[in-house]
C-alpha cells in the first residue's frame, strides 16, 4: 500500500463552519437564509443586507468555534488515513485572528489525535507539495501540484469539476474521500 502526503482543509471539509455561520447570522440578525440554499461560497451574496464586518463577526468569537462540530465521519476517517500510514496535514486558509480559537475550541477538541506539527495555515495551498488535497473550495484544487478531492457542499454542487484543467474528483463526504485515497493507495503498490 503506497503512503501519500495529504492536505485536508478544515472549514466545511471536516467541520461544519459554514452551516454554523449561517445559523449564527440568522439568529443574530433575524434573517432566514438556509445553508442548503447557498449557491456561492461568498457569504455576502447570501447576506446582502449585512456589512462585511457583521458577516465576519462570529468568526472572531471563541463562543462561535465552540459550536462548530465535526462533519459526519470526519473524525473517524481522518484518523483512519493517519492510521493507514499517510502523512496528513490540516491545511487551512484562516484569518490570523481566528486561528487560536479555531484550533483550541474546535479542531483539537474534536480531533484530539492531531498534533500541532500537522497544522499549516496558508491562503496559497497550491504552493504546498502533496499528493492529494481534500477541500470544499474548488479554487484550492485548480492549478495545483496535487490531485484534488472536492467535498460536495451546497455552494459548490453546481460546479462541474470536469470543467477545470486540473485533476479533481468529487466526493460527497469524508468517508468517500477516505475510500478514494485507499483505492489509489492499493492501485499504486
């Protein structure tokens, strides 16, 4: 079984950041936007009546990160990737002011088997050398040195990964991402 270097995005790949964000904005401002109705990732499109500062406000609060939960299967299947011998790195494009709370109250709380050496924060994921990157943002998977694994979300569901000149495969959840990598690992013996 071949061992790979794998980058894994955090927000909406292994944890429920965007759905919690939508819920927080709805509750705080009396709105009724549904996570399932997001057509693009940019929150301003879903919340045009709010300022950028209002939209970003929950991300700066420790209490927000305490509410963000793992996506179904993410804790188990991320651990399986590590246990299978792959080098796994959480690679997140996070705002510098959110990193501490995000790690403490969300990532290490739910993924307690991760080590700080497995964390990478960058807005330029394409600069990273890896075999695979699992992400919900197709922009992080195009023109990259790795094979992209796109986790389906409401805001990327209409994108056709085949339209990009990059090697991208779409999966519906982290279990499917794990199974795809396992299959690639077994084929590469």
